């Protein structure tokens, strides 16, 4: 695809009408006309990207919306989405390799992703065509020196690739989640939205909000299972999302206001209901974080004696944003890399406002260490 230039996702809206026409042309091309299912898959991912919903192009969500799978289906054993995506990649490669392009735009689906890439045709000027320069040079003056140096260049290239791979393996995101998933049974608990007789129900919105966690488990070759029990067991890691009952926190807030001592073994921070809405309460400092109406999330990682990761917030938007932030390598907070030390409790306040830094609190049975804006 040397004669095409990639279109950034941020500029797709400028090309949307033309890209939709190009999509129809691709589906009618020889590479796709014999496979309606592959064409349907391509249309699904392209339309989501053009509509600004690229973050919904995850394996579980595609399986639910396109293939009719249940929300709790096992993506590890059901490869329907991956098989369909691989077929689309092969057909796109065949379409793009055609000597006669079907459109002035082209599509590509990178390996390991369900977000398509878009390209526009960019014809090179005649005087810069590679063929016009290479043939005379090779005929008049053989590039002996370049050919001799080629093995060295390849060796250096491989060294750079290995170095980048090693750096990626040591990224805080990788370090943290490897410790979570490696050698553990990881369960996900979500408070029930409704209890209908013998059926305990979870809202579809909650299922969609947890999709990044299921995709994350797949990245680390692990599985994440739903649980109706909020209690962790030995050898397990429990990830819970949503606000548990805050009656204890309300009691401790009343005690604090009355200059009484709260329960000594409680976590420092919790989310409580106030007259101004849900807020984050600091038991130790007897203060409330974030102004009224501000969207704020709270992450609690407890490593004593059983590891639990709890995500809650002042509203659903804050909770969903924190889930996505933790599941993406580029947005993962570096300060959490050592948040899984045995015998510690780490709590992080995430103000969901532009240019706001998370505030990290760490404590252990013997000490409490704080470091605002970075680690507290």
C-alpha cells in the first residue's frame, strides 16, 4: 500500500461520506462479494470507527452486537469474532494488492486489533518515483557497499526490535497486570441491578463497562469470571466495580464530626452519600474530596491478607472512565506499578477533570505514607 497515505482517526469526519462509498465498492469487489459475513463484519467496524465509537470495537462487544453472543460468553473458547476478523484481514490484503484499486480510499485491519485503519490515495510526483531513480542507479553503478552493509543493518534492526520488546515487558502496565493474572483465579463482582425472583440480574450497561477488563484478561492469556459473591478467597484475586453499601462509612463520618475515633482497621478513603451527592471521604483526615458535583473515581488495592481491587466513584461516568484508564497501556498510572506489595493498601483518587493528577495513598499495618499529586 505504498501509494496510499493513512488518515488519522481524528480526521475521519472529513472523509466519512467518501469512505462509506469506498466501503460499498470494497464489499462489491471480487475479494468480498463471495462472503456476505466478512462484508458485514467490515461494515460493522468501519461504521463504528466513522461514528466515533472505535472504543466499542472490542471482541466481547462485537460478539454480542454482531454475532448475537450472550454477554457472559467465553471469548477464550469461542473464536467466532477472531475467525471473522482474520478472514476480513486476508480479503482486505487481497483487495489492496489488486493492480487496479477499487476506490481512491483503502481499508486495513491491523493484526490483534478490531479498529480499522483508513488510507487515501496519494500519487507520487513523476520525478520522485522510486522506479525512475533505482533502475539507472543500479545499471550505471552497482550498489556494492550497500549490499555489503545489509547484514549489519538487519542485525541492528533486530537489536532495536528486541530492545523495544524488553522495554514494553517492563512497562508499569505490564508489570501490574501480570502480577494480577499470573497464577491466580481472577473473579469480577458487580452489584446486582435487580433481583427478579430466582433470577439475579446485572444491567447491560454494567456488562459493557466491564468489557475492557475481559479484553485485558485475554491480552494476558487469562480468564475473568463473573461472581455473585463479593468475598475473596485464598489464591484468588477479586475485582469489584460499583458502590457497596456505605452505611459503615456514614457511621464513621458521623463519629468523625463528633470527634470520635473511627474503626482503626478500615480503609482510609471511601465513597459516601452526602447532601451534595456522592463524595470521597477521608477517614484519617476527616475531610471530603472533590467539590460538589465533581466527577471523581476511587481505586482501592488491598494486599492483606487476600488481594482485592475495588473500583468505585461519585457517578457511573467516573467508574467507567477509570476502568478504561486502567486497561490501556498509554493511560495506566505509573505510580501503581508497586501497588501490589504484600501487606499494603493502596488507594488512588482520580479527579475526572482535564490536567488533574491522581492522588495516591499507601499504608501498611505499621505506617501510613502520603505524597500528594503523585503518591500520598
